[in-house]
C-alpha cells in the first residue's frame, strides 16, 4: 500500500508539472499569436522557431565541452532574427516573408550541422527534445522563467494596449499621433522571440509555430473585437495544452505533438461551426 500510495503521489506530481508547463506555454504562444495573425506575419513564428532550434543546437554543442544552457543561445538566435528582419528587408528591398524564408532554411541547415557534431548520446536525448519538445526535461527554474515571460507579455499588452491597437489597425493614424510604430513592431518581434525560446523545450522547434497560430485562428472564427480575441486566445491555448497532455498520457504520444493535434482539432471544429458572416468581419479586421 505504501508503494502504491507513493507511486500515485509521484504520478500526480508529475502530471501537475506537465500540465503547468504546457499551460504556461499555451498561454504565452496564444497571446503572441494575436499579434502574429493580426499583422499577417505568421512566417515570423516559423522562422524564429527554427532560428531558436539552430541556437539551441549550437548551445548543446557548446554544452558537450563546457557547462552551457542551450536556452541562452536559442534566445540569442531568435532575438537576432527580430533585430535583422527590418534592416534586411530594407537593404534587399524584398518582402519580409521572402527574407524570413531565407532565414528559415538557413537556420534549419545550421541546426542540423550543429547536431551532426554532437556525441550520439546527446543527439538521441536533448536534441530530440529540442525538435519535438518534452516537458519532462524542465526544472523549476524553467517554469519560473516561462511564468515571468507570461507576466511580462500580459503587463506589456495592458500598458500599451492602445498603442498596439493603433499599430496593428491604423498605422498611418498612429504615425500621425506620434506613436513610434517601429518600436512597437520590434517589441512584438522581441516578445515573439522570447516566447519561442522559452517554449522550445515543451512544444519543440518543429511544432511551436502551430501553438502560436492555432488558438488565435480558432477565436477569430467567433470573436468580433480584438479585446475578446486577446482574452479568449489564451483560453483556447490553455485548453489545447491541457487536452494535449491528457491525450499524451492516454496514448503515449509525445506531449508537444499531442498539444498540436488537440489545438488543430479545435481549430477545424471552430471553422465548421463558424458563422458564415464571420468571413466578412475577419476581412474588415485584417
């Protein structure tokens, strides 16, 4: 009985840890997703996730020789994309999505090159975690940092809500009103980079993009204003995360993959039951 009680208690502690990590990831990604979908920069999430993957792979390579946290290099690579996107688009006179496509392929190539130099034991464990995600590899410091990222995102949205709204929907009016649109655009990219970096271990580089886009796209099918989208996107993100964890425990699927499966199913259902008039309203918002 004692062993059974201990096993049950450990299982509950593990389940709590997994749900907490997935919930924090779902909330952060879905909040950022509102900006990404509104501004039609969905490619940025895809490119940043793979830039973070390349950075994390480099961090693993460094860590095989020295004590180093791959999260640091993942954050540096993702933030570098935020810093370089604007200047590169202006210098090359190319559409930002074209530049992001180049960054995406380069990041993927660098990531696999870095992984090829890793010892085989590292490749089979930590590298797989970076690609596909696993909340089991997180410690309480990771939870704390991800919690702080969530608090920072929520606080910044509340403080600068009017500025963000003007930047997203009324760029010319915002410029005329003296709002530094470039700064708020960069702030959005910076927050996206942080979110991608800190959720990499949970969802994985290949899947985090979907958790950014799916919840907001789901809420878009029903919500009529931006404030409601900001409120309900995290709700859908959290439901997707918890549902994914439960699916993973029942089927033994990877947690990151399970979260994306659940969020995608929710999105498909929302599209099926979305009011037909919603299409016109979405176009007006965009």
